[in-house]
């Protein structure tokens, strides 16, 4: 399979992912996290089923068997945890800080992929790791101008934990679609159904324990969050399903959506301090690029 065949899928996913990031910030800003996650994911699940029906692919759900069910639900738990932390970060952090932190996930993917898949790093990739660290330090410098103590701020650490689980999700993707070669449509069905159940249980559990009682307000962007992400995931899974696609390179390519998110988010949310944060973003993107693509 030529490189153009799978990069088209990944780049289309990255574009949709940038729009998803904008809708996510608009939905969760000063809003209750778990209701937003549950409602948006439910809309995404319904949209995915409608897309399967329109494409005549509902029959693919008959391929659901033991491995698909177990691995799909594992994906739900990993991604669900990642989103809870990420959405909590987005409630208070500027999108021009929260989204670039998540963009460092491909660097973590490479670190995990080394022992699992033999994707051995080079000297340039080690340099890339140092540049990513420098990007985090640059964000610490930029955050001080907005009253954010980068390494002591709870929301920042939520964003970092969300990025770690995002990296684990990318490792899962390669195992499921390349090592196990499981069917995309049936795996995504189980994954998205599992996400709905995950957030429903999390919401009920948090209310029963008397936590997570922030006020919830409806916004038209909430259903868009799930619909856009369902489309972005489908495009990404289709690209990753091609044999031999390096998970580190695919994850990096998808994360370049952060550049578009940064530019549009700064405009839509009237964020400031963009030059300093732009320097930090450039460092992270450059470092991730070296880590994932250098030979």
C-alpha cells in the first residue's frame, strides 16, 4: 500500500479532530464534565450507527466475537479515562495551552512502542524528546503571564494524564488493527457503545458519592463533539488498518490537528499571550516530529 493511501485517511481525521477540539472547548467551558461527555458520546454513537446503515455496513456488526468485545471495551475504558482528565483540564485552561499538551502524546507513543513493537529510537529522536521537554518548560514560562503555575496547576496535570492515556490508546490501536487485524466497524461499534456505558456509570457513581455536581447547561456544540469524534476515529482506524503503517508516524500526523486548533481557538475564544504559547507549541510539534519520523 502506497503512503498516499493511508496518509489521506489520517489527514482527513486530523482535520475533523481540530473541529472536534473547538466544539469540545465550547461545550465544557464552565460546564459540568460528565453530562457533556455522556450526551456527546451518545450522539456520536447514534451518528456512527446511522453512517453504517447509510453505507450498508450494518451486517459488519455480525463479526462481533470475544476478542472484539473484550478489546473494544478495553479501548472504551482507556479513552474514557483520557477524556475525563482532558475535559476537566479544558474547563479552566485556555485551549491554546490544553490542546498542545495533548499533542505531545505521540512522543509517549514512541516511548511505549519501543519495547512493544521494536520501533527503536535514533539519536535524532532522543533530541526530539529533549525538545518536547523544552516545549513544556516554555509553556511554564508562557503560563506565568496568565497566572498559571504550570507544574503546580491541577488542570495542567489533568491535561498531562489525559495525554498519557491517549498514548496508551494509540498503542491499543496498532495492536488491534495490525497485530490482531480485527474488523474496524465492529470494533468501533463496541468501543463507542462501551463509552456510553462508561460515562453513564461514571455519572451515576459520581452523583451517588456526592461529587461532580457542577451546574450543567445545554449548548448546541455538545452533540457535535460526539459526531465529529466518531467521524475522526473512523477515518483514523481505516488508515491504521492498512498493513505496515507505523503507529508513531500515524499518531504524529493526526496530532498536527493541534496547529489548526491553536489558530482557530485563539480567534474564537479571544485568547492572548499567543506569541509565547506559539513558541512552546512549535517546540513540542518539532520535537514530536523528530521523535516519530527521524531514522
